[in-house]
C-alpha cells in the first residue's frame, strides 16, 4: 500500500447512550485501492461507515477526505465532494424506471429550475441529452440496458444491487462505499459485481466496502481492516489477515483456520 491516503479516519468515537459503538478508531484508505472493513456484528464497522458518509457525526475525532476535514458536514455536501455509497438494502425509486432512477442523480440540472425551463429550453434539452447518454453508458456497463424501461420495483434483489451501483456511478465519485454488496446476491451475480468493481478500480476509482462474505473479501480486496469492539484490531493484505490468530479465532471461525 504505497499510494497516498484518500480517506483518513482519526481517533473517532461514537456513543449511543451508554454504549460505545466506535472507540478511538483510526484507519485510512489508499487512493486506487479496494479496501475491506470487516468484523463481527457489533464491531462498529457500520457506524464508522455511516460517519464517513455523514449520516452519523462522531462525538470525537476527525475524518479527512483528500486532506479536508468532512466529519461535520451533512451527507449531501460530502456527496458533492466526491464520496458516494450504496446501501445493504437497495433504496431504488420503485415507481420509476431503471433509466429514470439514473437520470435523477446528477446535480444542478437546468430542468429543475423554472427560469431555465422557460427561458433557456435549448440548454436544458442539451443537458438532458448528455445525462441520457451517460445513463445509457452506465446501464451498458452494468449490463442492465435491457431493463432500462422496467420499473425498478420489478427488479430482482441482485439487479437492484447493480442499479444501486449504477446510480452511484452517475455521480462520478472518487470514493465509493459499498455496504454489503454480496448480501442477497447469488454467486454468479456476485462475481459479476466483483468484476465491475475491479474494472472501476482500474479506471481510478477507490472503494471501501463493509462485507461479511469472506471469500469475496479475500478475492476482491487489496487491503483489509478488521474491527472489534469499536476499535481497529489488525489490518493488512487479505491473506495476512486471514492467517492472523486473533482474526481466525474471533471472526473467520474454525473452517478458515483449517484452510
């Protein structure tokens, strides 16, 4: 891991009532990497994940993106700075088509304002055509182009996961956070999703993912961070983490310890 850190999480703490969910946790994500954040239920990884995206504010500590502190910013501002996320349970706009779900993502669309719609219709139309072309490119990339006119509510769980990724790509973020991308996805679609992530990494995107599927983590991630009791326990390359005695005992179980 020699590239520069794009995300730095420093000594963050988060309490919920009398429970400390994240306890003085520090880690970083290198630019151009696929980094996995793993740990048992209750380890604090999802809370840390939500603090990076602004859905939860840390009580103490700081989070920096490209050197700029972001831990006091609201989610929409963090999104505009180049961080986007998917959700474990997809949040598609069910009564809109797949294509419409994508075309709503880009910010500052001229058609959203009354003045431009009335007095600069040509400019609005040109922008909409550009967004349409980009949406078609993204749908072709994730192989959902044949479903572009289908209502999002009618998609399978796996297809909705791909739609989540496609919506994120419409924002063209620098850092993409994936919340359990393999959950509810069959092995074939999981491999396809992993292929898309690798291709995007090769195009310069950076990924941080929370995932329980250790086979996917070992196969996909360049670097793995393990959390326990709200703290970072260990980090390293997947094969190193997989052999670490504490990780084998606490998180991966006997089946992995024997492998």
